[in-house]
C-alpha cells in the first residue's frame, strides 16, 4: 500500500474510501466481539458470506464484522444499514431469510427484532431500545462503524485527522493544555488528571521518553478495555500518538492481557496496518514526528495493572511494584520518563483534540468530565457494556439501562470498582457515577465494573471472594498486603464457617485501616475496601453470621444444609443423576433423600430440580 | 526438549532479557507448559541467570510448569460469574473428575483451571473448553460437555 506521508494524501485516501462505498446499497454489520463470538456469531458470518455469494450480492452489499456493540446479552447482534435495522439473537438459520427478505425486498423479519420487555412492543432500531436510549455513547458508538481489522474503516470515519491536526496545527505544549482544560481523568481506576501527568512527563529531563497503554484489565467483572481495544484499536493508537507527540516520546508499548486473544490479535493487525501506511514509523505524515509501538502480552498477574509493576513486567521481570517516591513520569520504564494511561483514557484523546476540550468538558459532573464506559453485569436484565455521561446516577444505570431485576429477587447492592472498590446498598443508588462521590461513599468508579447483586448474594461471601482473589494475586513484596490480607481472609473465613465472634469485626476494621495506610502500591492500599464497605453498609449480615450462625442468603456452605422437601419431590431422579458426589439416594417412585455425610454442599442438585424440592436449611 | 525446538521462538529475541515474558508466552502456547529444559535453554539464549527465568515463569499465572491435560477446561470465577453461580460449575467439574484446579486427571485427559476474568461478564457464567467459549454455563451443561470429551478421549485411545 502506498505510504500516506502528507495530510493531503490522508484526506485523498479518505475520499477514495468513501467514494468506493457508494456502490453499496446496504451494509450488514455483525458483531464479532468476544461476547457475540461465544454466542456463535462466527457461524452467522460464514453463512452471510455464503448467502451473499449465492445471490451475487458481493458487489452491492457490504459485510462488516465489528467489535462489541455492548448489548452482549442479546447476541449475536446484527445491524443493517442504511436503515439501521436492529436484529438480535441471530442464528445461522436466519441468514437466508434476512438476505431474501430484508436485503432484497426491504421487508423486516419481525421475530428477530428486539421486544421491549415492559411494553411488549417490537423495536426496529438500536436508538429506540431503552438499553441504548438512556446511554450517551461516544467511544462505544464508533465500534459499530469500524471493522477493527480495517484501517480504511477507521480513516473513513475521520480517523487520524486529529493526529494530523496535532502535528501541523498544535504545539506539544498546547496539546497538554487542551487535555488539562478538558478535565480528563484516568479511566483505569486512579482517576488522576491526565493533563497533569502529561505535563510532568513533558517537563521531565531526558531525550528518551515512553508512552504505555495499560490494557492489563485484571479487574474481575470489567471488560471495557477489552472491547475498546478489540473493537477500535486504531482509536487507541491515535490517542497514544497524540500523547507521544505532546510529551516527546518516540516509542510506545501496549501491555495487553493474554486472556484477551482477540484484543491481542486486533491491536497487532492495527499496528501492522499503521506501519504499512506510514502512520507509524519515521516522519509521520511528513512531519518531524517519529513514533512506533510494540505489543507486549501480560502474564496473567492482577498486580501488573499497577503502573510500576507493569513497567517491571515490560522489562521482562517479575511484576512487583516499587515505591513511587519518584513518579514514573520522571523515572519509569528503563528509568526514563514514562506516561502510562489506560485504554479508555487514550481512546478519549482524539475527540478532545478534534472537537476541542470545551465540548468534552461540557459533559459530566463538576470533578469528573466526559463519559465513562461501564461493564454492567450480575443480576440485572440487560447486561452488557454501556457508556454514560459522568455524573449519571447509579439508579439510572441499574434500572433504566439495566432494566432492573433479572429473576424476581430484589436488588440488594452494586459492587463498583472491582477488588479495590466496594459495595453500595440500594439506598445509595442516587449517588452519581463520579470519581469523588463514589470515593466518599467508600467505593470507587475504578475501571468501571458494576456488578449488581440481589438477595441471593451474601455480602460476607462477597467480601471473602475478593479477599481470596487478593490473597491469590498479592505479589508478596510488602508485608501489609501479603500478611494483612491473609489474616483478614482468615477472620472472614471464621465468620462464614460459624466460628466468628464480635471482637473480630473491630479487628477487621483495624487491620483494614493499617493495610490502607501502609501497603506499598495502590492495589494493596485499597485491598481492604470490599470488607470495609460491606461492614459499613451490611453489618447486620456479619452479625447474623456470628450470632445466629446463619447465612441469610443461603450461600456460606458451612452454615447451611440441603434437604429434600418430601411434599414437592416427584421422585424424578434428576438430582440423583446430577449429584457429582453420589450423595442422593432414592429408587424410582421413592422420595429422594440427601446423605449429609456424603453431601459436599455444592448446590448442584438445587439448580437441577425443576420442582423446587431442594431446600436450604 | 532439544534447544532446536525453541529456535523459531527465540529467533530475533536472543540476548534480549526483556523479551523473556514474550518468549515464555510462546513456549507455553506451543508446548503447553514450560519445562525445566526449556528454561535452561531460554536462560542461555537470552543471556540471563536461570534463577531469574524461573522466578518469572513461576510468578505469572499464564505459565504452567507441569504438563497439562489433553483438554483444558477453564472456569471463569470473576465477580460477575461468581454472583451467577461460577462456584457450581467449579464444583461440578472438580466433583465429576475428582481433581482439584490445576491438577491433571489420572488418564491425562483433563485439567481444570480457574481464571479470574475472561471479560465476557455479560454472558456469565462462562467456561472455556480448549479455548472455545461457552456462555451461560450450568452444571448440567458442563456435565454433558465433560462426558462428550471423555467419550471422544476413550475413542481416540481405542482407535490407537
């Protein structure tokens, strides 16, 4: 491919791509993100190719495989442009009908439309679906418009124009100022002002500087970085290039989780394409700016999401953090000044440069500007990836976008911010999604995970879950995190197994306080948050575990026993076959019983019984 | 393992200790685990102490120092999967196969692993079988999946 080495050539290429598209009378957009792939969208894609071939439509109908559209629960998702018809749960069997009816005859296949669960009405376009309507999608909206493996698609929607503007119209100082003015704060969890970080790195002494994209999204329950990197890798690259120009870096790194194979593949393709076009390399677009990017795969360590640990890992070492008395903007990767930002932070940069900081800052709350991508999961109807203006109340997210409860059980809490965050009860749902407001309430926005929990969730068990996670992931370098988390887990285990006492609650609080004041890295300092926040809002659950030796949600294994209700048991034998431990006895036409000596309390029988005959005591 | 086997992986990375993790990733991917022999080779070729290679290989979760089963079943135990019953799936797999996570079954057919998050949280609970992702997993679906893999495994053995 010919190099695009001037701004004019970039514009000409864009026009050529757009002209080429005029021949298409329709575009079938199909989601090929990890979520829809798990729902077998790959089979749908090959079926579409076959069907378009059969009808000789290859020249007039465009097929675009894109990244995540967000509404993963309804996948595989399909949108047919130009009318933006929205089909959900598309299977390979539906494809021939879609082509013969919708593509060839403009007819709608009604059974594939989304049904509004409240009104029961069929909805034709994405923008009318409540899940999408209540959102404010800027970054995610682009996912639908680009095939992540096509740089042409990205250029067609105005991609790399912000880079061109930066290189020829704005000085590095002004880029930093623009980012400062926008009020952009780090989207990875810390919420540190991005402009200030860039400014310090720009002013740091040294000729050799680096930019890093942190795509080591280790937070369980969060996947926004995966979707952005997987769905629109060029947007992240463009953001990194603008940042590199601003701080004076010549080399960038993308550190991406190896558990995200599709993201790794797409960013690799994107870097290759950008190099081929000359958008990475020497004298980009004919300017004095030279920059290249390398991809590094993470080794599956949660602690590597911490900036200094990530840098150690990039150097090929064990991912342990170091004290930050000298910041990484001065002494970072290979002891050079380094700017590290999260995927979503980088993805926000091109639009700020292109449209101006004031437009970005017009959205959001006082201290948190712009929009935030959230991963809405757990016990709500509509799970998926969403984007809302900062400052949107949690209630809007959970009930308007999430559609409320999924299985009739009342919602009890929402967990935000992953293992560093906390659990907020329903009466706090008027709080806005805002860095400072959630911090004050004892949780945090973090990277944007929002796990909704209902009455079937035990909050003590949730605290135990996070402590187990953190104990497993603690790198072990500093004592407060290594031993402190261990001791907290020991105490919580006592409580969930019926050996707890009331003094242990104050011990937990004291330990939590000590860890947060003395741990080495940010992840250690926040390790006690899940315990402290559940103690703050759900103390009565701890007390029931201690005093009555009962788990109100019926989750903590040591405090419950399973039994079969003879009134409801139909002797069908399903539970008996399902039990992996052979703990259920009973012949045909004989009421079944659970042998408590053999029962491991795994709960599998309860999920298989269709007659609600398995009861928890 | 002969050092020759690692040549394609080491190509262009020799004497560059910072490439260690990338090299180990590729070995893990192609050979299924990091053997002692391959660590010795890597240490020589990248020009770094064996102790450092071992400390990195044992630090990161992505690397297995023991061979794994023919089928790797990975159960996601991220928060979203946890609140939707990931534990049941883990109990099903370990109960059915009689192994704890990380172990290989006696017949060498299975390894059960748990992972902290696969990033498909909206489709929780999620289980991957040899890299392919299954959403909304239930204990009974998992039982059938494991049975079908067991059947395929014994057929392979009898077909020799």
